[in-house]
C-alpha cells in the first residue's frame, strides 16, 4: 500500500537496495510532498543531482527542510544528458564522487534529480554495478523508471 501511495505522489520513486535503506525519485514539486516523503521514509541523507537553486524554488525549500531536520545534504549540478566532449569531464569526476557517497552517507538515503530518470538512473546503475547487482536487475530498473540518456549509458559501460 505504501509503495502505491509513493508512486502516485512522486515521479520514478522506488527502492534502490534490498534492505530498503536507499530510495530514488524525481524531486517533489511541493513542500507538502517533501514532508510526506520524509514521514514515510525518514531519510538522514540526501543526494540532489539537479541542484539549481537560482531557478528552482524546490531546491531552496528542500535544502532549508534538510537543514531544519539536521539531514546531511549533498548536491550536484548536471544536465540530464552530458555531451561526449572533454570539456565535460568534470561531470564524470563528480558522478564518481556521487556514486561513492552512497556507501558512506548515513542511511536512510534519498537520491534524486528533477525527474528521477537520467541522472538518478545513471548514478543508481553505477552504484549497483559496483556492488555486483545482476545486469538483468539494472535493466529492470531502466524498464521501470525509464532508460537514462545515452550519455549516462555510454559512461556506465566504459567505467
């Protein structure tokens, strides 16, 4: 029942790990939805991979919410698709840093981008690959949440 409610309220929401200590989604579009997510899944850490507070009030509201609740907050600013161009190599360094954070942050952990498909899908797939999850499970995630932009897929198979 909780899973059904969550799917109705948030885009591309779902469990990342078998222990249900990591959740993924798109960013909630209101303070109310953020508060409800926290009530259902009282996360202690957040990785926001679509940080743009200068244009997105939801980012500012989310950051203030986390400060108020003493939730560890990490953010990155990448586009949904990254060009295959050396000037974008900094994104892949940050991408690897975000993947590594998943193992060291306090759990429960919430990972999200704007829609929960491209950036989140890439980070979650990379984490699962590094933890020897079967490829069919990673591809099942793509079927459930959407196939990430080809730039994320290309990087995953090169790493």
